[in-house]
C-alpha cells in the first residue's frame, strides 16, 4: 500500500527535464535580459554620445559653410581695398571705378564697398550721398573700423532704406594721396538667414544664429535683427545664457511646449557669431529605440532557440540516462540486487550509472557474505552453547566431587582427632607404666587392644588419605580440562568478535552506500542500521562472555594452584600416616611378644613415651592440615558453583548470538540475491 501511494505521489511530480528547463530557462532568460540591458545601456551611452558628436560635427559643418561665405566676402573686400591702397591713385573717378567693381563680388554685398575719410569725404559706388550734416568720423561704423586692420563685422541692424537685416564690415585704410579713413561694406544677411533657416540637423532639427548682442536668425522671424534686450522670450534667454559657456558642448533645453531639445553652440569662422543647432531629444533617441526593439526581438528569438536546444540536450543527455538509472534504483529499493547495470559514459551521469552498478555488485556480494557469515555465526553460537553446556556439566560434576571430598575430609578429621586422643592415652599409659611396673601385663593387654584399634584407625586414615589424594588428582585433571574448555571458548569468542566486527564494517559500508543512494537507499539504510545494531549487540555479548570466561579462567587457575598445594600437603600427610601405620604395625607385632619380653619393654618405655609424644604431635599437625584441606575443598566447591553459574551465562549469551544470527538472516532474506 505504501509503495502504491509513493508511486502515485511520484507520478504527480515534474520530471527532471521539466525541472531543469524550469530552472535553466528563467536563468538563461534573466542572463539574456541582463546582457541585453547592459548592452542597451552601453548602446544608449554610445548612441547618445555618437548622436551628440554627430550633432556637434554637423553644427560645425554648417558653421563652416556660413563662415566660408563670410570669409570669402571678407577676403574679396580686403583684396579690393588693398588694391586701392597700392594703386596710389588720387583720381576720385578711378577710385570710384574700383569701388564700383566690388558691387559684383558677392550677392550679400551688392552695394559694394564704400570709403569714409577723416576729412569727411565719402565715396560710395551705389551713388548714395549723405546730407550736409553727415559727419563721417562720428558714425558708429567709422568708430568701429578705425580700430581694425582687416574687415571686421559689427553688430547687425535693420537697414532703414531696405528694411533688411544687415551687418557692416569695417577696417581702416590709407590711400596713396595720404588720406586715411575707414572702409565699410554693408552685408545683406537675408541670404545668411535663409541658409540658417534651411539647416535641418538630423533632418528634424533647426538652427539659430546669434551675434554678440543680437539675434540674426530665429524661429520667430520677428525677433531677427533685434538685440537681446529688445527680445522678451524665455527660450532666447536660455540661448543667451548658454551661447558663451557651451561652445561645442551638447546641452539639454526645454522648449515652450515642454519638449526637450539637444542644442549645441558653434562659433562661425571669421565672425563672432554663434550658430545654435538643436534637435528634439526623441530624434537622438530614435536610433536607440530602434536598437532596443531589435535587441528585444533578438533576445526573444535567442531565448526561443536556447529553449529548444536545452530541451533537446536535456532529454538526450540527462532525462534518458537518469530515467534508466531511476528505474534501476527503484528495483534496488525494493530489495532486488539481481539487476545488471551496464557502464555509462565519461560524464557525471555516466559515472553515476557506473558507480550505481558497482554499488549494486558490492551490495550483492556484501549481502551474500553477510548471509554466509551469519550462518557461520549461528553454527559457532550453537557450538559455543554446546561447549557451555559441557562446561556447566563438568562444573556440576566438580562441585559434586568437591562435596564428596569435603565429606571424606570430615571423616579423616574425625579419624585424626581420634588418633590424637589415642596418642594422648598412649602417653598417659606409658607414664603409668613407668610408675607402675607391676601392672605391666594388664597395661600391655590394654595396650594390645588399643594398638589394634590404633592400627585399624591408622589403616582407615591411610585409606582416607589415599582416597583424598586420588580425588585431588582427579580434581586437578578436571580443573585442567575446564581450563582447556575455557581456552576453547575464548577462541570461539574471538571468532565471534571477529564476525561481529566484520558484520559491523559491512553494516557501516552498507549505510555509506545507502546514504550515497539518497532517498532510494533509505530503506536499505534502515536494514543496514539494524544489521549494525545486531552486530554491536553480538560484540557486546561476546565481550560479556569474554569477561565471564576470563573470571572463570582466573578462578580455575586459583583452584589449580590450591589443588597443587593440597596435593603436596596431602602427600605429606599420606607419608606421615604411612609412617604411623608402619609404626603401629611394628608396635602390634611387638606386643605379641610382650609376654616374653616385659622386662625389655619396661627398659624401652622411655622410648615408647617419646614415640607417643611424636605421634601426638603428628596427629595434631595432621588435624590442622585436614582442616586446611577442608577449607580448600569448600573454596573449590564455591569456585565450581561459580563456574557452573558462568557456564549458564555463557549458554544464555550463546543463545542470544544464535537468535541475533537468525534475525540477521531474516533481514537478508528480504533481499533478492
């Protein structure tokens, strides 16, 4: 059910190609927009700069055209005046003839050049004669020209006779007869005004011409020829403010109707006039607008082409390989490690494809190895459990043997105690024999009886010591066998530890590979984590078993040492009891002959007393040794019980390892290998 829901949820998601396109296409669009915007800004600046430069260059060209006509006129008049000066003629007719010739030099100066002398003589080829009150030297044109060596333009004015805008060129002269004065030329500016009015910068603009203090040519013709003070116009005032400080610079101005204009002032060569050419700002930006439209169209077309190319490339290089590897990962996620993945290309997707194939192969091998290891672990756990059971049984048998030894030692202690009592009685009897020699026969009879009892007791003690010695040897063999069993268990535990460590490493590698697989390997990561936990539990259990076996080994070693000490002590006691048995046998054989050698016995009573005292001392020593052996046996019995308990714990831990191995095997069975 969960798998079905997951597939439905994945079905509602976009494919990786759609996601890549959804990411890369907007980014590409943004980058194109940014690039186009940057280029457009640069283009705006460049176009604006180029347009401004074009406006300046066009204005200079128009100014040069105007200046060329004025320069040509000035040169012609200078040449004519110099010819008059060099002729040194004094003939007025000849001078007037030469002046009359200047009327044909230029259309702007049809009245030709006229001369005003300081003696008030006035020569004019047009035939105009001033009245009697006309003083030449007091005229403005004369006052202006007296300061110039070449023809210089004055301020424009409206000719009273013609009503046209004129300007007077003046310069001083010196005739051959010595007369000095000022030459003047009235220049008709209608042609200049027409030329200025015809100027159309960038085909949509216009031009204006300003003298130093007056208007020569303006859009409103009523202002032509008037001084700035006579013109009440806000736009003209803007021109006046800009004309002297904006030579060759493009300025922004706003007209009456609110339209912005680009305007540039250029000095007309050979004059002090300022030619102002202006164009609407939209004209300057029209090329930029066209460029922006072309840029936008190009951006849209480029974006469409890039989108198509991205779709084709992503589907061919990304979607197809990733769909294949997604199908493989889905199969692996269901636990099927039998899939075969062929090697990919050299790019990232190809390397991922190859890496996934290597991962599936390694996981298949790892799970197979884990399965084999768990089977071995289960077998070793069963073997460990059997060894633990055998160890427990041996410990129980050892405990039972210790109980029997303890009972035997109690009997031997009683016998030794009885022996000590008999030795004391013997010593007493020997003393009484010394004092009461006469009662030797009765005492000997009693001694015979007591000696027989002592011989029987010593026989029993000797048999008990022999049994005790045999039991101790058997116990020592059992202890040695237990030590060998614990060594075997230790080797098994080391093997279990190694298996647990290998399982843990395999789990760690599986977790790493699962994390690399991402969401597809999440289920396998859980399995790997459970395997790691089981391996950790197995390792912990084997550590506990190892600690318990180590403690058992220490106890067995201690028990072995005690057994060796007891065997040595028992050997000493056995020898002593054997000697006592031989002595009692000898005493008994001698007592049979007491009837015949009573006198000899009395003579040796002192010796018997010494022997009796020695026997008593040996009996006391034997009693103490017996008590020590009993304590040792009790300690061995407790150790045996502890071994039995430890063996039970080992059996429990072996069962835990077996169960863990079974659980690991069940987990592995979830995969298809």
